């Protein structure tokens, strides 16, 4: 009887350790940041311009604020407005494109898609390097909604996804 109890106890401990180990396999934010803090100490993020053919007036300020918040919360970098910041981030919204008829049912459009594209320029002044990249995110919405109705539902999700992708590209060597 004692052997079965200790085997059961050992099995439970092993199961508990495995669960703890699996819990650590989630999405990492702080651990994936690869910055040499002995050298890189400051960052300047320019206001995000919106040069898309259709301008959602809320997108640019929300994306800018969310990106600043993510950088502040996930790195040890000091934000500055100086032109000699170690990292300088410039971003421009270049696309804001609703497309019709992504999904069809009974010969009627059921789903439309909104795609937002942001062009980002990262200047690393200490290395005298510039990295340019585009991030793009799409979200589907019901064809029964107008674009304005869909924007109200999709904006926060789009901003969060774009912010994460920009952040990961800058700080996680994507």
C-alpha cells in the first residue's frame, strides 16, 4: 500500500512540474527583447504620419500611443526627443484599404476585409544603420456593416496587432 501511495505522489509531483513547465511556454514579451542596454539607452519615436488614401483620424494617434506604451513597458530604454537618440523610429501609415467580398454565401458578400499597412524606418545611430520594413494587418468584418461601423469594432485589435508586429521587428530580431 505504501509503494502505491508514493508512486501516486511522485506521479502527481511530476505532473505538477510538467504543468508548470508548460505554463512557461506561452507568449513572451520581455524575454524576447534583444537590446544591449550597456550601449543602447535612448529611443525617439516620431509621431506616426497617416498618408493612406483613406484616413481614419483615430488610427495614427492610437498607434503612436500604443507603440510608446509598449516600448516603455517592455524595455529599459529612455524616451527622448533629442536627435541623437540611439534608436529613432519613424512610421507612416501607407495603406488603409477596405476590400469587398472576401466571403460569399448564397451569391452575396458575407465578409469584407480591412487591411492596414505601416512603413517603418528604424535608425540605429550607434551602428550608423537604417532598417526599413512594412507591417500589414488585415481584419475581416461582416458585409452587413458599413466601414465606419466596422472601424469601431476593429480599430483596437488592429492597433494592438500592428504595435506588436512593429515592436517585435525592432526589438526581437525578426
